C-alpha cells in the first residue's frame, strides 16, 4: 500500500459545477509520483466525505476528469457514497487508486466505519490518496481540529483507519495557522495546545507526504509542530 497525504491537490475550484476541472497540481511533483506509484489504471474509486452530499457525483466526476487531463485514464470509475455503500466491498475490490475526499473529519470517520473501510482494505496493494480530511483520517489517532466556532463542540480526538502514524494539519500557514479557519478562533494557539498530545506535520496547500511501507518522503514546505514548538523540516 502506498499512501499520499495531501493538503490540497488544486484541480478544481470549490464552486462545484461552475468551473471546469484542470489537471492535478504538479509543482512539488505530486502527479509524477502518483503516476510512478500506480501499478495500473484499471479502477479508481472516489470515497465521499459526506455520503448524503447531493454534489458527490459532481465532485467525483471532476476528480475523474482531472485524472484524465493529467494523463491518467482509468478503465473503471466508481463512486462510493450513500447510494452505493451496500456495494462497498465489491467497489473497493481490485481498485488501483482510492481517493479519500476532503470535508468534515467526524462525518468521514462515521462513513468509513459504516462501510467497514479498514476491513475491506485488508491486503490492499494499490495507492490511496487522502486530501485534507481524507489524509487526516488515514491515521489511527486522529486530531479533529475546528475551523469554525460551531465546531468547537465536536470531539477533538477520534479513531481513524490506522494506515499511518502521521498526523497532518492541512492548509497550514505560519501567519494564522490555517487558510480556511475563522480568524476569531486563534487556530494556531489551538494547534499548539494539542501538540503536547500529537506531533503534527503541518502542510501548506500543495505540499504532500508519500508513505510506502516504512519509507516516508516529504514534498514541498512541511513544518513539524510538537510541544508548542514549530520548525520547518522540508
């Protein structure tokens, strides 16, 4: 199993359905490494964040189109969400690439548990790409940081897939901590307080981490945060 933990792939504007997909961002070599890691292009599976999101098909098809524009045309393209969850085992079987979408961490973990994703991926020998929340949930001990004031009441610590020991903070910036968090939260201070419990790999957008067995590679700017201390490690 090869894992890619990404902050943002940069292939699609958030205004779903209003803008056209583009090829995957390659400024730090993500596309090149993805192509080199794939054994074949037989099947790609898009695993939704919110299984009931009405825009899952739009988001998935945008991702499939971005892959095609990037030179990765898959024979079979599948969406795993609320409409197809009863077929989860069949859909995941034989996948070459599995993409875990971004969104809300608790929502995603609930869906992963519902479809028994970890069990259904036992012995999986392909590539998994997690973006933002999808990358966060690849860890076993997951830190669910808030981005809005309303999310302060959400559980801070959850159990993820356990495919990596790396805990990431996506969309990171040194100025205020996160590109998307509400400024009034003082998200950097929240990170630091939790860094006594976790060692965070903080990824600005377009940075990513590749893990193959015990080998870990960092691409683009990456910061390590632990015990309230921050240092650039790549």
